[in-house]
């Protein structure tokens, strides 16, 4: 009798790599863990509630870690080998991962996973966590409503994306937003949203740069353009977008201070745009950008807004800024007593009103119905 069942069907590979994550499964499910750093089979560090700590989790051998690394890369359709020893990955849940193997990784496979933000950020939680206080929240809300062009700066893990997300959350639902990211991290509540993701160059693909996506975004009728992080070639195009009917746009940049963020933007443009002078670049920066908000992480792992600076113009060939809010260890973040230029001279913008004496350092704000508990 012939067998009419035919050849056995192959099992389709699953893309849930966590089933092969071995000892990492538990920390992947831990909501308090935001980042996982595997330096080798017996050296694993976790960022938990903003603090990096060594974990007692470990792999039994380098071979087991190799299998987990291979499963992670394979789950998103990529490959890793001695010829291509590293890979940047975006997981289906939005998490970011980087894997690097021998011969580049001397002590065995290295895996770094930044877990995705899967829920909307609650402003109450950010105030409670002391990222900013109610007075700064009121000020930031006015900045967003006034359609100021905003730069968020900070170091690695300082909370740039967290702050950028909170600012985006203040944008009215009626506006059309186009976001551009290297890896999707932003979580938006608005309805009219277009999310674009750049793609790195690979063996089989030329890739798509953020610069090209910024240019394309201009044809999509956005009210605001959000660039997740400015890294170089897209800087000039981003500034032109902000200056051509898309006020209220935002981006983040890796920098050690608010002033450092402006220097870095200038350097990016000078490297990418031939034949343009520093003076012209600074003129554009001073004319187009309005606010730089710098975030830092302290020794205890707590993230704070440490400085808010307004860009006020070009003075003696240099971009002039004025510090509106400054954080100190003993007093927290306080206003510096300076009334912003955008309030005194709105330049056609509709500016929401501030309470009397709002910028007096002694003035405190308690938002109605805003329970921090």
C-alpha cells in the first residue's frame, strides 16, 4: 500500500528567540531590568531602575552562549560569523540588540540588549522619579505648544529617549507627526503618526540613511518631524525642515552639555556640507533652534534634567545661549530668573500664558489635579 501522506512537513522556524535564551529568559521577563550586558559566559551585568549591577546569572559554557547569540541573530533573519562578526538588531518587540563574536570579541560572544519601552510614559511617574518637577513640566508644555524647535542632549543612558518621548506626548492629537529613527524606540499616543526607520548597509543591501528619510518626510505633509537621534549626515536637512514650515520639531543628540550639543551639530554640518563656513552654520543654528534640554544620570543611577538653555542669537560670531533652568545637588532644578526671549518676543507664535512671576526662582508651581502619589 502506498503512503499518500507525502514527505513529512518541515517545522517552520519560530522567531521567538527567547525560547532559546537559556539563563537570560528570567531577566528578559523582569520589568525592572532595562538593559542586559553579557560580556562573556560568566560576566553578565544588568541595568535595573537606572543602576548597573552585576548579575548572578551565568552561562554554563562559551558554547551555550554561542548558541544563544546565534539564536538571537537568526531570529531576525540575519547571520553572524567570523567573516561578519557583529550585528545590530531590532527585535519584533522593539528591543535593540548588538551581538559581537570572535575573533573581534576576545572573551567570547558579547550581547547587549536594550529592552523596548512597551507602555506610554506617564508624566506623573517622571515627576515622581525627579526627571523634572511640575514647574519644568509646565514650561516644557508651553515650549511644545509654542512650536519651538527643541534639542534634547545627554550622554549614553542619561534618559534622552525618555525625555523626548515625554515631549512628544505633549503634542496635540490633531497634528501629523513623522518620526525617523535608526531603531524604533519612540512610543506615540497620537493618531496621525508615520514611523520611518533607517536601515544600515549590509552585504545584500545598500541601506537607507536617516538623511534620505528626513528629505522624504518633507513630502509627507508633516506638522512636526521627530528625529530620534541626530548622528551626522542628516543634520543640515533636519535644520532646513525646521525652517520650512515644520516648527516644533525635535531631535536628540549625544553630548556632555547643552553647549556641547551645539558644537556637535556644527561639526556634523561642516563635515557633511562642502563649501559652507562655520559662521553660516552658526547663523542657521541660532536662527532655527530655540531650546536645548540637557539630561544627566547621577552616580546613583537617577536621571534628571540638569539644564535648559534658550538659544538667543548670534553674538560676535558665536551662538549665544541663556540658561533658564539649572539643577544643583542641594536644591534640585530651579529657574534662573531669566524671562525667555520667545516669551518677550514671540515672533508671530501664539504663546500660552505663564502665571505671574513664573520665572522667579522662588516661585513654585502645583498643577491642578496632578497627583504625584
